[in-house]
C-alpha cells in the first residue's frame, strides 16, 4: 500500500487568532497549489484551532501539539483527548522534544499519550530524536529505536500501522542545521526495521515516517525523496503561508 505523503506544520507557541486567520485566508487563496496527492496538517496553539477548523482549505487537517492522557479529571490547565477529537482534530503530537526537554515528559508518559490519542480516534504523531551529545556518542540508532519501542508499547499491529512517526534530531530543531538526507534515511529505515521486528513487515510498510529539523522550501524535497521518509514536520517554515505552499509544491514535485 502506497503511503500518502504528509506535510505537517507545528506552530509551537506562535500566532494569535488574528494571525492564524490571516494565514488560513492566504493559504485558502493558494489552495489549488496544494492538490490532493499530499496530506497536510497544521498543529496550532489550542486558541487557534477554531479559526483553523473553520477557515483552512479542506486539504489541510487540524492538529494539536499536546494532550493529557486521561479522559477527564482535576488536571488544571490540561486538555483531554476526547475534547480534541470532538473538536475535529485529526493529528496530535506526542513526545515533541520540547515537551520531553522543557516539560520533563518521559517515554512512559509519551506512550500513555499515544494510547489515549488512538483511543479517542485520532492519529498520534510520535516524535523521536537524538540530542547532540547522543549523536556525538554514536548512539543515535539506539536512542531513536528505544523511543519508538517505548512510544508504541501495548499497541496492536493495526494501531501501529496508523501511527505517524516524526524523526527529529533535537540538535536540528530550530537551529538551521539539518541531518543529511542520507542520515535521515538511515534512521527512518532503522525505525521501520524495529517496527517490522515486532509487528511484521506489512505493518511497518504502512507507517508514515516524517523528517523534522530546520526543514525549509529549498531542502524539503531532498528528504521526501528518500525511500523511508514520507513527509516532514516543520516548525519555523510553516508559519508563513507562502513558505508552506512552496514546501507543498516541492513535496508534490517528488511525488509526481
Ligand atoms: C519542530 O518544531 O518540530 C521543528 C522541526 O521545528 P523547525 O522546523 O523550526 O526546526
């Protein structure tokens, strides 16, 4: 089964409602450039989700950046999976490196989030990646495959097939540095291999693996052209509609 490429924006803590509306309007004017051969999503701050849902072109799905694993409860400041699902959210990030590093999210919590996202009927985007000292120590493969194994613990093969994995070297996020396409492909292949080991080659072949880390319009094609890379998770360059469309066109150029 062919994997549909996915271009996903992560807005982090950027954009007011007015700014999100302006983005959606601008993207709407260029929606013909998006086509229907690639899937798109924007993970906006919670306050922007309503305007994005109403105004984004239909090809662009709604994503959230975080969720609490419990269905409901006394968790001030948190948001439940069912709340996001009811709202029309399709994708939810779990284990973004900023959440792991700045908010102390463990592999165990990330796994609970992945399961909760799936139980609520949404698609989990499990983010994994090594930091610079792990890269220097030559343990990228061990770190990343370990995060994948923990993140997918307790899932059925059918559930795993629908998960998206974002390989994002921590040192490449927001730094202007990227992995080489060869290195990113090597890690993506290892991710697929570890999934195949546990759940079989057929399941592994269905999982979409994204690269993330300083992806821009002028480098995205080189990653998506790799056999095991099915799209990109993009921070900074997803904030500008012109840049988003340029990345969409670059991905479509590879797909064709
Ligand atoms: C990200 O936020 O996941 C990311 C990859 O950011 P950037 O594209 O800005 O490096």
